């Protein structure tokens, strides 16, 4: 990982600042009723589907150790003419520690508009980073692909915090799987109706 000409302490401080900045101004977060589409009962946030042709799903994740929770909503655009499926939109609503909030924000930046396969590869690489116990990843191409998510390398030294960083990524994977599964079920129904 690049050290930007800094010693370990300066580098760690810079990474902490990136995490805190991402947590303070999280990308993809819908926190009020105007952003989310409204909730007449006040029970929670209702996220409105913005792309009618997309397959939409959401997953609620909870980390009982830290109290972090997030609902991740994705809209997957089916690939045209056999092309790859795309994550058209990803938003989330939740609360938790700075690590979980920053990880969600950075994840949104990395996967929004990407192919589902690329997003799943990023999720797998991020998990490897979290399993590295602070050693990081040796492959520079993978480091570059993870971009700002590499700041969580230091978090991987603390097993109790790894779940915080992975919360959003697991929710994204579950949401995408649900959306694709629903799409396949819908395709089966359409084919059966045509017979």
C-alpha cells in the first residue's frame, strides 16, 4: 500500500481522517423522508424505486456486537442483449459507528454503476483485506480497485471492528442476490405465461 512518504503514525492518522470524513458526510445515505420517498406511518424509511425496469431488493444487516444496523437497497439493471447486469442504484439507511458508516459510504462510491460481477469481486477483495490482520493486500491491482476502501487495512487488526466494516458489503451482496433471484423468478413466470 502506498505510504505517501509518511511514517506509520502519520499514515494511520491520515486513514483515520478519511474514515471520519466519510462517516460525517456519507454517500448513498437516505436519512429523511424527503430523500427516501416518505413513510406515512413513521415506522422507518421507505425507499422508492427510481428505475422501473430494474430489479430492486434490500437487505437489513445488524451487528449485535457494536449495535450497527443498515438497510441496503439496490436496483439492478438487467444486462441488455446478454450483457452484464449493472448496479444502477445503491442507497442505504442506518446508524452505527464511524467505521460502519464510512465503509457503507465508500462501498457506494465503489459499486454504484458497476457490473454486478465487479461489485462481487470488490466485496471478495474487501473481505480478504479485513482478514489480513493489518498486513493488507500484496496485489497492487487489487489495492487500486479497492481505492479508498484500503483505509480500512488498519481496522483489520481489530477483530471486533471487522464486522463493522463488513456490514454494508454483506448487505450489498445479499440485496443483489435477492434482486437477481427475483428477476430469475420473474423470467420463469413470463416464460410460463407465453407457453
